[in-house]
């Protein structure tokens, strides 16, 4: 399968030819792109494969470097402002060419010397830029049901509010650590492990930095077991929702993952409160 070559990402590219001022590498549909001589490792030659980062030069032409940026396309990072101009703020992201965050992409006005959490994106003109307006580029609700309760996730602490700390989850979603769940205050920009504490009726994601204790998990399954029993009683003692049912059907009924549902009905089965026969749950009278 042919690799898709994208601006803002690292790629392993073949060296096609050498010129006085550098090397040209094969970037697929983008054609041959220049690696300036100052970034070329000693001994590089035609036919070699080199790991490089692809971006645009000052004339908006694709170019590559062996410098390693702090952030790549779609990722979040905590970067320091090194300069400002009439175009916006310039942040240090590990490359010789600083990263521009236009004024309209600044959640709050950026100041030289301070650091802000930003995401790298491609603007309408095809240029790489940074933005601190995270909610414009990340998902704030778990509409896709990709998270389960107590799941361990990678967090990037992005901001502080009156309610608590906002965190970027696995680079794709935004969640909140409420003040009541903060036992040791994190620092903005911290990268750490976190856990899905709950998902609200509005699909908002609540987080915790503490690994939920086993008794919390048992308590959840106990509450779920009561809901299952209640549902059976309301439906004549039978249900076609079993451990073989699709995850989305289980979630629609009980707002839990299939894994937690299976554990709950397992508890009820062991307690001889239900039977499972021919794809049907039955309440033991």
C-alpha cells in the first residue's frame, strides 16, 4: 500500500539526486522535495532512505528537514512564544522556522516568554499553523462511543478553568478533570496517564488522574445489575439483550460498554437470579 505523503508529518523518503545545495527526495505526488545541505547527514547518497519532516518553506514550496519538531500534524503540545508580529505569535517547535499562530487562532492573546497548548493544523491556504482554539479541532463529546468507563488514556493537560483542568485525550478528544477529582494539581502542558471517570448524558467526558479502585468497578456493576433486573421486571421477565448483542444496542439501553454489561449479567447468573437460554435473558422468579 502506497504511503500518503502529508505536510506536517515525518516520512521515510528515498534520495533521488544530489545537487550543490542539497539533496532531492522523492515525495510521491508532491514530486521531488529539497533537503538543504545543512540538514543532510554525513555520507548521505543517492538511493538512501532518510527519515525527514515535511513542511513548507517561505515561498510555500514543500521542503524537508532532519530536524525533529516538538509537534506534528494533529498533535497537541505546550510551546513557548518567542516573538510576535502583525501576523500573530511565533512559537518554538524545534525547527529553524518558528511556528505561526495567527491572531484569530489564539484563544487568549499570546505573550512572548509564555507557553501555550496548541495543535498543529493545515490552514485554508495549505500552510502549517498552530492554534490554541482546541475545541475547533478536537471532539468535545464521545459521540462515537470509543471510550469505556475507567479506560486508561493518554492526557495532555491543556488549560485551567473554574471547574477544573481541561485535557486532550489521545490527541483526539477533550475532557475535564473536575476540581473535586484533583488531589495534586497538574501543570499546564503536563503529559500523563488518565482515566475515563464518566460520560454525561450530553456525552461530555469527565476524567480522573487516579486509577479507579476495584471496588468502584464492582459498585458500578452492582448498580448496573440492579438496572438489568429492573428492565427484566418491566418487560415480563425476559430480554433479548445478551452478552452476544451488538455493543451499540447495549449502550443505547444501559449507557455502558459491552464488557461491563457482560460482567454484570455474569454476576446475576452466578447468583441464580437470571438464566440465559437461546439468546434470551430470563428472570428467575
